[in-house]
C-alpha cells in the first residue's frame, strides 16, 4: 500500500503497525516478559497493574464475544482499533515486532541527576544515579525499513530508569516536538483517512480533507525531518505533559526535552541516499565502543496559561528549562532481538513525584502499547 507523501515527510512515518484482532493474546499479562522482576507493590508499578487488569478484561470480552473479522470500529476498544488500523497501513503483522517503531537498537548506561532535578520532583531517580536501558527506533511498523527512509522519522528514544527493587519508570519520546492530533479518536480518523487515500482515491482524498480541517496535522506532515547523522545527534521530545511534585508539595506541569551532547546533525538528501539500510542501527554501537554517548534531559516548565492536555500545542521557547540530568550510554545490548522483543515501555509507569496529565493522547498510549506487546511477545 502506498501513502500520500510530502517530500521527505510522510505522516505514516509515525505509526505503521501490525496486529490483527484474531492474533491478540494476553502475553502482556505474563510476568515473564515486561513484568519480569517487577515489584507489584511498588507505587511506581501499581498503575501498570491496574491498567493491565482493566485492559485484559476488555480484550477478553471483545475477542470471545465477537469474531475478529466481524467487529467494526464502533464495537472495538479504541486501543485495538488503533492497532488494527495501523496494521492495515503497514501490511503487517510482522512476527515478533512492535506495531510501531518496529526497528530499533538497544543500549545501556547511567542516568545521573542534576542538582536542579530534585527542586521540581521528588522522584527517586532525581536523587541519585540509576542504570538506564534505552531503545532508539525508526518510525513505522516495518522492521526492514531503511534507516534513511523519510518514513523512519520521527525516530523514537524510549528510556527505562531502573529504580531498584524491581521498580522502573520510563520516558518514551520522539524526534518531533508536537503531535499531529489532540485526541485518540482523531488519530484513528487520520489513520483511516490515510488508508482510504490510495492512488485510486477521488480528489480531494480523505486525507487531504482531514489535513485541510486539522492544521496541526498539516504542520506535522509538512515539517522537514532530514535523516540524522546518528541517533546520538537527534533531539527528542516527550510531547505529553506530566505533573512534577517536589518534596515540599509544590507542583509544576512539564514536558521532557532530551538534547544530544554531540550536537544536532542531520544528512543532506544526497548524503542520506547513499547510506546503508542499517546505518543508524550499526553506527550507535560503534560510536559507543569508542566513547560514551550522552544526552541532557530537561523539563520544560509550563506557564500558568499553557495548554497541558493538547500535545499539538507547543509551549513557548521562552518557558524555563530545568536540567534534570545526563544520560550516559556506554554499552550496546548483546542479544538485541530477544531483549527488544521482551521489553514493554510505558510512558505512564510513574513513581511518586511524577503524575500523568489529563492529555487523552497520553492516556491511550499504554493500553495501545499493551495490545501491540500482547502480539509480539508470543
Ligand atoms: C494515539 C497516540 C499513539 C498511538 C496509537 C501509538 C502507538 C504505538 C504503538 C502501537 C507502539 C508499539 C508498542 C510496543 O509494541 O511496545 C508504539 C511505540 C512507540 N511510541 Fe507510540 N503511539 C502514540 C503516541 C505516541 C507519542 C505521543 C509518542 C512520543 C511522545 C510515541 C512514541 C513511541 C515510541 C518511542 C515507541 C517505541 C517504544 C519502544 O522502543 O519500545 N507514541 N506506539
């Protein structure tokens, strides 16, 4: 299937997924993979347990009552409908791979907090250094996508902070500073419009109509995203807002911003056309072998009138940035395929001191990721 493209941009870059309804299983409930070693009583992980239980009952009900092929979108839980639609667009499923951000490379290192971090959040990783596992990825659910493809961008950077005692918290970010839509329903509508806008579609196509009525989506797909020199030279953004609370009980809404120490460097179109299909996946481990790769993590603070529930709305560049700490990556994972397959990042697995905002895009993410995980962890 082909998708509308906009020069180097293509909004399906972001999410091309795999997972037919009839292949969903409940692997995400199993402690053997994502939950391995999890302390279920740790406050950082109680949200995850509640979400998994809720999602499991929804999925079990849907899949046993209505055969997969007969379900329509109205009856299908939104996370499942999103993944199903993404799957259609990506010609998936691709066995064992993520429904989105399928191709990636995983590395490990340390997060060292800055002194300023604990002034805005009492979260444990802002008090002392902790180990991190980081997965960099290409957009789309296509595991063989060439790294320099326009569809690979925005890229992903998912960070797991090991809080000790089996607990963890994650930041799941991309190399774009805003999201194309404000609600999961609009996201499904956008993906559905893409699916209905093949080469034989009448003009204006459904996606042209969608973009005409959704300026943030139009901006997203027309923002230039040149191929990066390296994962180590890309900035990443959390996009969704979170509420930080410090030990005095003072709260701020923030968005994460992750800045590469090596600077931001991208390739010309001419140079990117000559890159090997796996250049990003191969370059990072080579670079780390020579010297550690670092990123500085910042919290961009919201001002009183800033919109904290709409990820299409950027905050002013004059908003304060508080340094949270430094990620120093020192080692590539040895067994990439099984290790990537078994880890499930969760943007709302949060310790005391960090809470989700009421952004509906943030709320749909973990349930959707769990559906994708349920398939790929088999
Ligand atoms: C409605 C909104 C969204 C949907 C439906 C969606 C869907 C998905 C799906 C299905 C996966 C695969 C999960 C897995 O198998 O583990 C995924 C992964 C990912 N998503 Fe999203 N996503 C959404 C919003 C976002 C946003 C706002 C960001 C960044 C700020 C983001 C960043 C990522 C990244 C980096 C990964 C790869 C994580 C990894 O390396 O395991 N997504 N997304």
